[in-house]
C-alpha cells in the first residue's frame, strides 16, 4: 500500500485523469446550469489531455504534446462558441436552465 | 420507465466492460521487437534527470498527491457549488493543479500553455459571462428518483473501481527502455548538419513536431479558430430588431456632429 503511495508511476497519472473525466461527466449529467455544463466539458477535455501527455511520456513520442496543444486550441474555440450560445439563450429567455429549454422537444 | 432504462444501460455497460477489460489489461500495443525501431523523434538513451515519472522519490510523491488533490478538489468544487463565481474559482484551482501535473510529466511547454490559455483566457471569458448572467440557480441538481440515485451510484462506484484497478497496472510496453524515459530529444541544430539535444517537452521540441508532421493540423486549427471567432460574434449579436433599435441612438449624434461641423 505504501509502495503504491510513494512509487508514483504512469498508472497514477492515468487514474487521476480518469477521475477528472468522471467528475466532468457527473457534472454534465446532474447539473442544470448551462455554464456549469460547459465547465464540466472543459474538465473532461483536460482529462483527455492529461492522458495524452502521460502516454506521450510513456511511449517517448512527442506527437502527444502536439495533439494536446491542438486539443487546447479546439477547447478554446468550443468555449467561445458555447458561451456565445449561452448568452444568446439568456437574452431570449432570461435563464440558462437546460431543463427548461424544451422548445425543440415536440 | 426511466429506472428500467437505467438498469438496462448499466447492465449493457457492465457486460461491455467485462468483455473488454481482459484484453485491455494485457494490451501491449507494440511487440517487444518493434520498440527498437526508432520513433519519429530520435530519442537518446542517456537521461541526465534519470527517470522521473517512475520515481521512488518521496518528495515527488508528496507533490503528486498534493496537486492531484488540488485538481480533484477543484473539479468537485465546480460541480457542487451553487454560486457560479465559486465554481469558476474552483476551476482555476483545478487548472493550476493540472498544470503542475503536466510539469511532472515533463511537458513544460504544455504546462505554461495550460496556465496561460485556460487559467488566463478561458476562465476570464467564463467570469465575464457569469457577470452578464448574474443569476443564482434555484436548484443546482436535477431531481431524480431514489432508485435511480442508488443504481447510478452503485454503477459509478463499480465502474470506477474496475477502471482504477485496470489503470494501476498499466506498464510501459518495454520496461527496460521506458524506465529511462527520454529526458532529451535530438533535433537538427541551428547550423545545418549539426544535431542538438533539447529538453523533452520544451518549446523547441514541441515546435519541431508541431510544425513538422503536425503542420496541416496546425493550419486547420487556425482556420477553426477564425470560424469560431466569427461564429461566436454572429451568435452572440443581438437579434435583428434589437440591432435596429440599438442603431438608432448612434445615428443621431453622428448627424448632430455633421451639422455642427457645417455650422
């Protein structure tokens, strides 16, 4: 047990990324505020990035770093467009509760 | 009906995990001989830092656990706080922890980028939108049945437990080479014909990969960012009638200024 605590290896980083992804997933599933859902998606993207960097280090291949950089750029674009949608929705409805956005349901 | 659907989903997921898990646990993506083929970046065997990810160092372990706690604590803060500003601050803490973890993975450039882009730019954007909205949530968590909570909780605990057990056993494909994980990579130097050793994960090493094999993706992302900026402005712009109303007051001072100029 103490060996597991002291001897930090690749598996620890992967488990950390998996838990981060799990927290992001739970946030997307249980929260109703669109902003919190966007933030949870960002957490999931970060977890994927951490996995990429861990495997990049493990395999000795730098292309994982390039990929993580691309993911960060895409996450920035996603945040910009997502926040614009949130602002547009708020302008029309005065709230961003995803459970109340039922116009397209029928 | 919802509970039945949930049970069905959990059963299917468990079945899939049971079927996949044994193969994943023994997955060895490349055979032992393939390791000897040189990868894209030529990796030196010697490592001045020693191997750092597989470390028996107590201080390294302490730092890892501290930053892992910051990362997960910040993330939990995000999904539990009702106050949006508190959630954003938890997110910043989480990103700082992630940045430190990147540093432990010898991704120094990505660590700095994480700090600048995420904790700097994206979080500022979030804070702006939170300030625009400025409405606390009535009820942060959607209500569901008790049975759904119990089943969902048990499924999550089981799946995460299996995942942790599986991931803890992840081994490098060839432990003999991976224990000396590359601390430096060899790249062509400034002078033609020379070679130069740069740190793993440094700006130069990442840039060599980004602008070499990843050049097309880089250009594609630049176009994507342009489209996202234009799209964000187009979406967040006021509607058409609002725009006309907003345009009216701006016309008047311009006319006044013009007449004032003539007079």
